[in-house]
C-alpha cells in the first residue's frame, strides 16, 4: 500500500469524485471504520494468539474458486448489526491490516482516506481491475450471449398490429437511457464483501457499501413521472431483485389505469341516476311521514325518516346495479394482472438471462449446526415450544386487534348517546356524520401505530427459537408473520362494518346489550355500505398519505439530518463532501419487504371491498404514480446503494397476491349480497312489487313496533320531541307486526331474502371463478416470441454440440488413418480398404435426430399457442 501515499503521507494526486486520487481508477466499494490514536504498545489480544482468525480468513478466501459465491439476502451492514461485538482498537486495527493484505493478494486495488471531512471516520476505497472481474466472472459462471442470434419475425395478425401501434404511440414515454451501459461490477466482488461482513459484526469496520452513480435524472426525478421506468438500467444498477420489484410495481400501476377508468364510470353512473332512484326518492319525500324508532335507549327520541335523505342519496353513488358489474370486472382484472405479470416476468427472465437460474440459497451461518451439538441441544429439542409460543403470541396480538376494534365500537355508541343529549343544535343535527368520521380517523391512527408494533413483534417472533434451514425460509417466515398481523390490523374494522354491524342488534323492546347498558349499533336505513365506504376511503388515503408517503419522506430525511448533526458537519462542509463521504451519511439498505408490504395491503384495499368503493383503483393509481418516483428517490438519495442480488421472481409476494385475488371474489360476493340492498331490491321487484317497479320498497323493508312494548327504562325521555304523540314507530327489519299471532318474529320475507342472498353468493362465486380460470387457461404464461426464441436457442445449442461431436469423430478417424499410414504394407500389396461399418455415421444420425426433435418441440409449441 506504499504506492498510494508519499513519504509525508499525503496523496500523490488530488481527489476527483468517485475515483481514486489518480482520477483514473473507479471506486467500486467502500469500507468505513473509526479512527483513534493507536496505543504506544500494540496489545495482542488472546483471540489472535494462535492466529485462528488469519487462518480462517485465508481458508475462506482460498475456497472461492471451488464454488460459486452465494447470493446476498440483505445488506452486510444490517446483518452485522445483529451480532455486533466490541473489540479493542488495536485488535480492530490488526484485523483490518490482515484483511486488507488479503484483498491485495487477490488482485484488488486499495486506497485509504483517513483525512476525510467526517471526524473520526476513515475510508478504505476498493477498485477491482478488469482481470480480477474476469477471473471472478469465471468462478461465478456468468454467461455470455452466443455469436449466432435468431431473429424471431413478428406475425402480421391484428393483435400484433395493435401492439406495434401502441408501441409507436408510447415511444415518447420511454426514457432515453444508454442500453449498452456496462453492468455493475458489484456481483463479481461479493465473495470479498461477505468476508467483510464478519468484520462488520465485530466492529472492525462500521459500514460497507458501494457508491451511488447516475440514475436520478432518468428515473428518480418527478419531472419524468409520466414516462416508463428504465428497468434495464435499474437492474444493472441495483441487481435483479430490486429490478423485479420496480418492474412489478410498474406493471401493477399500469394495470390500475383501466380499473380506475371503469371505477370512475361506475361512480359517475351513480351520480347520473341518483335523481331517478325510487328508494331514495321515497325516503326524501316528506309526504310519507314515516316515524322511526329511537336509535339509542332513553337519551334518543323518535325521528323522521326524511332526515336520512342525504345518506340515502349518497349511498346510491356506491350501491347501484353497476357495482355488481364492477365487482365481476375487478375479479377478472386481478386474474389479468397476475397473468400479465407472469408474462412480463418471463420476458425479463429471458432478457436478463435468468431462465436457467437456480437460486443457490445461503444457509444461515448460525443454523449450520446439528442437534447432536451440545451447544444447540436446547434449541433443537425445544423447537416445538418455540412454534407454540409463536402461535400463542400471534393469536394474542390478533385478539388485541379485536379488542381495539371493540373499543372503537364502544366509542361510537357512547358518543352517539352523548351527542343526542347535547344542547347544541349543530351537534344534534350532524350526529351520524360526526360519529362515522371520528371513528374512522381513530381507526386509522390505531392502524398506523399498531403496524409499527406488529412489525417489531413479527421480527422478534421470527428469531424466537425457530431454526430455518435457509435465508429464503427465514425471510418467508418473517414476511408471512408480518403480513398476517398487518392484514388483520388493517382489515378488522372494515370486516366488522361490512359483515357484523347491524346483524346482532335485536329489535325494539328486545335489543342486544354489551358491557352492561351499551346497545349494539344499527346500520342506517340505506345500509352500512356508506359507512364502509367512508372507512375504506379514510383508511386508504390516510395510510397512503401518512404512513407510506410522509413517513417515507420524513423519517429518512430526519435520520439523515441526525447523522449529519452527530458528525458535527456544517452545511457548507456537507456540500463539499466526496461521493463516498456523502454515501456514508445515508441510511443502510434494509430490504424490499416494507415496499412490497404496503403495496400488498393496497392491493387488498383495491380488490377485497371494491364493491363498496369503486374509486379505490383511482386513488391507488394516483398514489402509485407518486410512489414509484418516491421509492426511486429514496433508493438513490436517502439509502446507501445495496449489493446487487439475483432473483428469478418476486417470491412469496406472488403467492400472497394470488391468494388475495381468490379471496376477493368471495368477499365481494358477500358484500353485494349481505351489506348492500341489491338482493332485497331484486326480491321485492320480482316477488312482491305490484307493478314490477321499486315503488313501495322502503315501506316493504320497515316493520312496525308498538311503543307500549318498550322495556322499562328504555323509552325516550322526550316522547313529544316531534310535536305529537307516537303510538307506533318503524324500524328496518323483516318481522311480523304487533297484531299478528307471532308478534315481532321473523317474517317469511326475511327467509326469502336470505335464501336469495345465499344463492347469489354461490352463483356469483362459481361464475366468476369459472371465468377467471378460463382467462388463466386462455393466456399462456410465456409470450409466444420468447417461447420461440428459447426453443430456437435450444436448436442452436444442439447444433453446436453435434458439430463438436462430429468434429471429434472426424479428428479421431484422421488420426487412425495416419497411424495406418505409418505401417503401410509393401508396394506389391494393395492398401487395405476400410470396412463399410467403420464410417462414423452415428454422429451424423445423432445430429439429424437431435435437430428433428428440436424442430418438433418448436412446432408443438407453436400449435399449442
């Protein structure tokens, strides 16, 4: 390392950006460490007395040629922080020197920078020469394209013409990037960086990261929000794993465009037909003079149905016949989205040379033990109690979520009674709106807080005695636990409003009470769909604006500011920092799970209850347009550049998406049949209406109650609130009148409506599932041109192997002939003729058979597609 410094210790060349001081060698990776004055006598730690560390380090580095390096699953710095151990500064310096000597032995070039503008921090800059990259590429068996390339000609059918037209129209939307930009050298250096991870765990180095490069203007700038993402450049910059995430996010956002358009059309249809909706017109007609029963005991009084006019008209915006069509459309949309992504993923796998990639998962080092080892005997034998602990803890947290929702229910009940008893006219006139909105906001705040708590609990549970074999298994278990807790947290209030509120109420004179005198909530006359819509809207917008966007912008900037303050740097000094110093201030890369998780929850909001909120795809689209650039800016400017990692697909996230799309069909079927009034309207129109219209529907859904049948202490305090005495009030239910032989019992209309609702669920579910399976079968997973290209490349490989085999046979025959020439018979003897069976026909036959088989496979694939 003497070549990097003069005798006085000053650099030979001035510093120039992300390069060494010579301005020619580029910095590929940086290791940061703390600088302290060395002791006069270097203390040799007992840990190094037998040089075990040096032998282990050299042995691990010498073994790199025997196997391909393993793919990273997380940033080395994050992995090191889990098992950090403090060592003496002299020991740390000794470890660094030994590690740097080994780096130099492998051919890497190093340069130290201990005079940085960040106090107490030194940097080791690493450059990988071209010969080192080539050597490591050979060890990793990186593939190069073949010389011969087959050009697959596109068809001339109508679909292909439409595709070419769309491509021509959208050409200005594609980013202008250099497609021949060289691929990142990080992957060829991973074997060294994972050796450094152990030093990070021991505090020898404080951080390790590659440097950021140019990617802001082409991708992270908000000025290019309308353009496609440079996925190829993202893959070269961050690796396939990050590239697949942004490719998936782009496909998801693109598919939201038709869903948002149809959702807006459904909403506008509701707006256009609200004045022609007969049920809402009957509710708003004051001539009907319908007196309703009190909404709460004692404090509430009788009220007029006409006061619910606004709620009834608003409910029609989301509860109309078009919502049934939209539910079917969204079910098919989810299938099309999954199929589109599979085809897009297959195309990327082919372009990125991942079709034959078998991900060799890294076995977690702390789990490389057997149950025969006394040190881990307790862990292996107590694995079942660990699983039971995990199940019990997750069940307990789910019960906590239910308890929180129940607390919000009690809040709604109590605040409604308090507002009814209020002396302020404004408070009494907006009771329903006040209760709905404040309860939804409280649910949102609780969801945001509990999300963070559940994330920490899931991480703790994942390390509670479980022994997964691989990093992938460990990550999938963590994702599943986090998803279950966050999904229950986000959707429990929504599920309550959709399927439970108003179901367990009872009737006037025999209400159901909880926690003493709290009467269970009732739905409005127009149903609970409007409240469900309000809850979905506030939860979705709140999570997107506060949790996803504000937190993603604010928290990284706050952490960056605190790190800058901790380093005692002024703003002017910060502007003059070099690239490796600026990247040191950035936060470490923590993985893609948080990004995927928020999109999966959003996908659930868009698909599961879309029948009650057709504008959900529009809000998701607007959020994702910002989310793509926000994530890009965060990855480029707020987080350190991660080590490039390979991945063939998006992993367990695809299974979660597919599961949600299947559940969405069932959920929407129940929302339409049980939450909305779609089925009761159909039953009335075709079974009970005298003229086949909806006239009289409101009166048909209201039952009668004799006020003399109130239980003691539950009758209104102000029975003359309306200015006249009330003898009979109405409530929404299908029950027998007081004068019947079985007063207040469920009527035959109730059972007819219930049968129709159950029949609708069965028919809707089976029809939509059948249509979804048909669409899934109709669309091939692999695009036709990619399939043809893969099969033609197989033909090319067969030809190359057969020609090589034939060449070997011909060379062997020539050698045999030369050997015969050396032992020729006498001149009076004629040369021996070769036998007819000595000619190497087997190679030619094998070549012909192989080519014929490959052509047969291609033709069979064409016919299948």
